[in-house]
């Protein structure tokens, strides 16, 4: 995904750190998809996504969820939105429409949908509470809004491993450079209720952090791209970051990866 918000912090996501034109960025996003797509599509299916549904996939990235909705769940149409659609354009499928746009822009109004889905998007954007309300207004009566974002599990009591030190530096560095903030993610259910949605619920998935796994490769690539921001926090230096990357691929690797909190709510049918 490649969120954005003009000149605000979130707008620097793809300019300051995770540049789409940088070699390997599409593969980095796909490693995350391999770790989370099965869980995401299972939840969307359980919520009813299927034939006849029109869907909006916000911050669609490389389009793995969009294509899964079409190919695996059989939805009728998916509008995939991103500030940079180059990865989406590389893999067209019938029923997939693309829109290059900034979802935080005042004039963003792509229509109404049975499903609005955003994964790893709002955590990078400013005015997050307002964005939840705006996305809820894009639902048809009876439609469902599904939001997924990261939750940090490197608490103060977590062992001081190379991994935990790197994760803490990453979250602080991304917050200081592009505005990423996962501290508010557990408030999703309350925000969905405040937006007038019903049947609100949430769950958390934590992929196993083992050597060679997609999520381990995702973090290694993510740390490399955010190296300057991480070292800039003063929490670690280049040598410590290199050690953390090696630790991910070692038998000593024993930690909880960041979880993915998914929350959903449905617009009342009346």
C-alpha cells in the first residue's frame, strides 16, 4: 500500500521511506501479503463478501487482496485505490478497476460500495478518526467497513533482543519521519461505533516469526528501507541493525511479530 495525505506526514510514506520506484519495493509488499492475505480473505468471506458485491480496496499496494476478492471470493467488481498504481497495473484481472488518488483529499468520492477495505493504511495517515468516518460514508446500506493495522507487541517487559530493539527503533523512526502511529489502533472498534456502524467486532492475528518466513523477510526489507529513520532515533546504530537482520534468520529467533488487528462494522440497512 502507498497511503498519502498531501503535505502532511502520511504524504511522505512513498517519498521519504518506502518509494515505489525503489528496486524490490513490490516484493517487500508481497512478503507482507503472504503473511496476512489468507487471514484477510477468510475474514472478508465470513462477512459475506462474494458474488454481486462491489468493493473498494483502499491503499491496495500490489493488489493481492483485490485479486483475491475477485478470483477466490467471486465478487463482481473491485476498485483498487492507491497514490501510485504501478504495481496494480502490472497485474490486471477482469473486474479490477484502478484509481490513482489520495484518499485524504477533500474531493475523494469514488461512489458507494458493499465492502470498503483498508489494510496497513490508516496507521500512516493524519486525522485518523476523521478518515474512519469518511470511509464509513462510502458504504451502501448494509455494507461493511473492514480496517486492519499493526499492533506493536514489543512491550516494556519483552526480552531485549536484537529484534525488539530494531522494532522499537522502527516504530519511533517512522513516527518521526512519516507520521506512522500504531498506538491508537486498538481504538478501532470504538471509532467504528462512533461512525454509526453496527455489529462491530475485532480480532488479532500474529504470524509466526521464524527464519525464512514471509514476515521475517518483510521485516528485514522494511528495516533496510527505513534504516536512516531507525538509526536517527539513537536507539541503535548500523551495526545493531545489521545484527537484528541476521537474528531474524537465525535459530535464536524467538519473538512475537507485530500483530494485525482487524476490526469491522456494518452500516445499518435503513
